[in-house]
């Protein structure tokens, strides 16, 4: 029987059934679909049959609709006919709304609960030290910090030790609200109770990167205008190297080990004081500065970002509520405590909500999952580079024997995201994006691969505290004819900004200690006269559903080993042994590697640069993550108004010896070695350790 006859027979029967109300409304369509799937004619007859089949299918659909409408009242039919054009016109918006509704409701519920707590603490004028003390008094024997292969610190012990630190500082420094003390230690429980002790008297702790040496270390101490430095025995040599350049009024306290002349033994001094809460005569406030956390800007030395109690507590509620943490959770934190991720996200839930944190002195890919199993961790922190190292480990049973249900961090590449989930069986990945000094912070709450956050579709765009706006290749914001910034459309890359609203903890902007640096991150008259926003310097893109994806970093900063590297700082460190040779530093991409590795292009036409000396100078003046891995010796570097554009071109050219005819070198051991095609291949395939 021809196809059109077969279909017609099926439809007539189905329509009759639909009209009698003896079959479902979609039975006619199902019959047609089944018949079309069963018969596959060919040639001209097939074309005619296809046309007839389509007409018959429309008849079937009409019959089915008629069957449905016959059961409705006239009012219902009128309503359906009235809204049908609107549904058709806004079908895309309706689809987006339906798709994003569960995500947005989940986010808004958690956000509301978090903000209720934050607002309550604001009304109470609470501080981190005050809230921690309440927690410690409630359950002093509960574990607060568990140091891998060392010891467990209970809330009572952290409270007692921090009280003694505060009393020592009051005795020797007359420490009071607003004074600054630098904390220079590796990860340990002592690190937290030291800055917590300062907080109990209202002092500010400047958390210094434990990798810094020489000039950058000296800069961080001096820019904070610190009254003292507290350091561990492991870093005593680093302090000794700059001791002669430090102010004579600066007090030095060493924790553990034999102290050099003039350095106070903090342990001995603490033992001289009772573990009672220090006497504080001045009222401490919710918005008082708690910490300085150093970040690398687009130029110059590390900058001290101001972190008040209010922002620390905001991070706590964001961590606990957005991740859906429970009192039974245990967090694994192998990240450095001098950064926001390790020092705030990794400690706040413990200090304020009693969720224990397992601290590792230094990240170890081979022990990551073993630690999680040993300490029954349910939440684990990461940065993108760590994830690549974890995947590079040989498969082991311990990969899936853990109880980790959440991994939280930033910088996980979309290419390895699903590999992490599949291999390690972690059901929830929460990628975070934010800036220590800024107010533009977002989080991925629903496991969307590659997304760093989203813009809720339930909330009108004009009410969003963050936005993507158009920017040119140099990162300068593009304004429209009315003089205001232009919001990006879906799938259009743009600069990520955070709108400032003083009085709202989630939207306030405190910037850096140096107000000139703070103002450089601001833009005014963004969407209306008088408003202001923090400019992140990062290019993101939003898809149709509002998910945000990281694209690139603008300015003269690149990220390597989880650290921001300021190119101007590296260029300054290289200058003493370059003997006035022009130099350009930038980051280059390496396959299968997060971030960008440092590369320096140096004008050296005579090829007289002493590479071994340069390597020694870099080792003495820069932390390991900031030292360039690659060198490019050129005849000349143009220093013109298009300097940045040339820099971008160098960056695109990378370090391939088949593309670049200039001499190329790679840092191996104490020297730079020429890059051969084989070495280039080994670097790209991961055979060479970076």
C-alpha cells in the first residue's frame, strides 16, 4: 500500500478516536509518527508521499486540538487563543525562564539566608573575634583545625593561644585598634591563632606570602606600616636577609626555634601570660579592618588589599550557604593561608560555624585524596593548577574511597572538569570567581561545566550587582552616545565589573591600603550619573541562560601556579643585570597547563647577556612562581605608543622555535638552556616538569 494511503488510514482512525474522546489527544500524532518511521519509500513517489504525509499530520494535529478544545469552556478557549500569540512571540524567553528557574530559586534562597545572617551581624556590630569567642565558649573541646601529620587544635586551644598572643602584643607594642602587625608563616594552626589574637584587640594582620624574599618582602612590610613582624623558625633566614633595611622600631617575634639577637621568642613570651581574654578598652566594630591580603596588580610590587570584618563574615556566609555546608562536614584546605581562598574560605567556616578545617602545610598531589580519606573530609578546596596535577597522578583505589561531596575553588579548566568528576567521583563542583580587593564575586551553584557563575534570570538586569560591559582590546571600557557603558549581549565578551553600593556588605568596595591604587580600579558614571563600579580587569562572556565563562585577563598581569604575576615587578627585578637593555615580560600559554608561564623578550643584539647571572638575580629577587621560564633574545624592541599591542603579538607567538627565529631559552636548574624542537615538544607534552 502507498505511504500516503497507509498514513491516511491510520490518521482517519486516530482522528475518529480523538473526536469520540476515546483516545488521548496525542494519539493521532503518535499514529502518524509510528507509520512514518515504519515506511521508507524512495524516488518521486517518496517525495509526493512525504508531502501528503505532512498534510495528513497537520490534519491529525487539528483533530487532536479539536478534541481537547471540545472539553473546555468558551472562557478557557478564549484565554488560550488570547495568550497563544504571546507564548509564540516570547517562546525563547519562556524557555530560558523554565530552564533557569530551579537554579535561580536555589541561588536566591541560599543568598537570602546568607544575607539575613550578614545583616544581623551588621546590626549587632559583630566582629570575627567576637563570633569566634562565642563558638569557642559553646564547645571548647571540638576540633577547629586539624594539621596533617601534626596535631589537632580545638576551639579552646585556639582561643587560649590567641588570647596570649594579644596580651604579648599589648605588653610589648601597646597594640591597639588600627595598628598593623605582619604575619609571615607557612600553613599551620599557629598562623590562624596569631592573626586572631591581633583581631581581639582590634589590630590588623598583614598576611605576607611565605614565598617572598628580599625586595618584595621588604616592600610588603614597609607598605603596611607595621609595628611588628611575627614569623616562624622556617622563615627566620628570610627576615635575616633584610634585617638591616628594616626600621629599628620594628619589633620581631619568632615562633619556635633559636632566635637571633634582638628577636623575641614568642613562645616564651606567651607562656608568661594567662590564657584569659585580653582587656580591651576601645569598642571594636563590624566594619573595622581585620586583615591586609596582598595581591599583584597590573604594575609594581604586591598591593595590600583591605579586608574588614564585614567582608570576612560575608565570605563565611557565602561559603556555608552557597555550598550548602552542614555541621557534619569537614573541609580539606591545602591552599596557602595568606590568600583569600585558603585564608578566608578555608578558615571562616571553622572559626564562625564550627566546621573543622584540615590544613596541609603544602599541597601534595600524591597525598590529596589520601588526606581526604584519612581525615574524613567531605569538602575539598582546589585551584585550577592543582586539578591538572591530580589527574597526572597514576590511578589508585584511594581516588574513589573518599567521602568528598564538594570540590570548591577557582581556575578549573573546562577541558578537565568532567575528567575530575568521572575519575574522582565528586558529585558537586563549585567554581568561584572573585577578586580579593573587589566586590565582584560569583559562584557556580549547579555544576554547569566551565561556568564561573551566572546572572539570575529571575532578577531584572538593572538590579544585578555585577555586569559585563563592552571593552576594547586594551581593556578600556567602551561608552555609548549617551556617555554610559554598554551592557554586553549574550555570547559577547566583555569586562566584568561590580557595581558599588556602600552600606551593602556584598557590594562595598574597600580597595587597597594605597588609595591611588584603589582609585585606578574604579570607573564612575557607569549606567547613570553618579554611580561607580569596580573594574576586575577580566574578560568574561555570558551565554543565553546567564552562565558566565572566563575568557582572558587584561592588563599586564598573568597567572601562574595559582598566583598573579605583575610583569612590571619582573621587569624591575631583571633590570640590574640587563645593563639598560630593553625588556618586555609577558605570559605565554603551554598546552595542558593552567595559566600562563612567564617569558621575557630582551633586546640583546650582541648576544652578550650572561644567562647564569640573570638566573641567580631572579632567584634572589623573585618568588619561584614569578621567575620567567622562557627567554627570547631579540635585536630590538620597539618602545612606542603601540607597545602593548607589540606585547600582545609576542604573547601570541609563544615559544615555538619553528615559528620564532630569535634565540629562545628555557629555565632548567640554575641556568637557561636553548630551546630545541625536541625540548619544545617535551614541554608541550608534559615530559618536562614545570
